[in-house]
C-alpha cells in the first residue's frame, strides 16, 4: 500500500512540475500588425494599428549606434523589415527572424567589398549570464518569458520598424 501511495505522489509531483512549463504559448488577442523598435530607448512595442499591445525592454548588438553596415560590426539594423521565419529550437530559447539584409543593405555592403551579414533575430536570453546591456551580435533580445509571448503573438510577415 505504501508503494502505491509513493508512486501516486511521485506521479503527482512530476505532473505538477510539467504544468505551465511549455515555452509555446497561445494568444487570442488583437492581431499584432507591426513592431516598433526604438534603439536609443531600448524599447520594443507590439502594435495593433496605432495601439500599443505590449512593450518590452530590449538589449541590442554590442555596438548599437547606427545602422548595420557589414557582418561582424555588432550593430542592430535600422529600417523597415518584416518577420520572415521562426526558430522553435533557437540557441536563444525562441527566435523570430528579421528580413535583414534587404537589397539596399546588400548593395551598400558590396560597395565596401564586404558581406552585409544576416541571421538577425528577436530572441530570448537562453539563461546565459549577460554582463553588459547590449551583448548580441546585432539581434534584439528580451527575457525568455517575454519571448514566449512575443513568439505566440507575432506572425510571419509582420512588419518591423527599427528606429535609431
């Protein structure tokens, strides 16, 4: 009898431990029609038309001032892009791809004889210790729990405006 009780308690503990731990959330609110990133203020806003649905504090590339020019410069791009992919198995918890580089970005880098880089994402922190405010290679980072909600709210094709 004690073994049955013990097994029931173990099953209950493991069952409770797994409740609510999924990184995949659902969202049934208003559609996110655009994202605005204000680099100087380190803020990102999810909008439905002109109404802010959510705002987040963000980290940027390790050299955040100015528009990304070339691969490895540590800058976060500036301009209008769109969310073009998602990675549920990201090294940084979850991530949403940003359509950088566009044609103008590629031409600018080519004129310098360099690559514009790529793989710019909105992503989580992945529980890695962050020792400085801006630490990514050019991406936009939020806390993992925030990224879970962003991942649920934002659809592929959503416009993102990245402002200085």
